[in-house]
């Protein structure tokens, strides 16, 4: 199912359930929030997001523990989960979704380009590791599509 169809499904299901979502994005740089809000009715369920591209923003705005980043790396399941929990708490939403990863070019501290973690936190928690390729934009698009698709499946 294409990304727009997933976004429509997400917005419709959240509306039906009276639930809300917020996002904390690193590798997707605002693309996830943009994709969700492309669906009609998004203003009823999408409260906002934080583009936490730098570690400073992850730590000082979201409140992710710097020790967690040091121990596990900024591109890890633990940091993605902490980002999703933090944005959910800050916005007071039912759900928080976070993305962190390496879009490239090149690897980062031994983590291969294309490694992405998506964390979905709320009544159901799920984290997903992706290994994407084909360059920066394809990695970002793949991460956004995977996040929205996984969230639609959880809500269904």
C-alpha cells in the first residue's frame, strides 16, 4: 500500500479511536510529520513533532539521556524508543513515533549507511530496524514509508 494510503488509514483509525500522535524525527527530518499531515483530517489527530537532527536537540529538547546515546549510539533501538517516549510525553499524545538512522553518504561510527530504527510507542510498543540502500533520499523515503506502514498495521 502506498505511503499516502497508509497515512489516510492512520488518520482515519486515530480519528475513530479518539487518539493522537506526535513524532520525533532525526533521519527523516520532518518527512514523517509531513506524510501524516498530507491526509485529510490530520489536524484532529496529529499534534506536532520535533526534528531532533542533532544529539543536542535529542538531549536538551526531547530529554534523551546522553548516557544512553553514549552507551548504545544515536542510531539504536534504545535511543529511538527514548525519543518516541519523550515526544509522546511532551505532546501528551496517545502515540509517539521516532526515527533515527544514517542516510549517508557513508557509515557513522561503524554503523552502516542505511541503518534506521523506527520506534512506535503507545498502547502497543514496537521497534523496527531497517537496512535501506539506494542513497539519501531513498533511505529517508523508505524510513517514512516503513514507519507509516507499521503504524497503520498496529492500529488495524
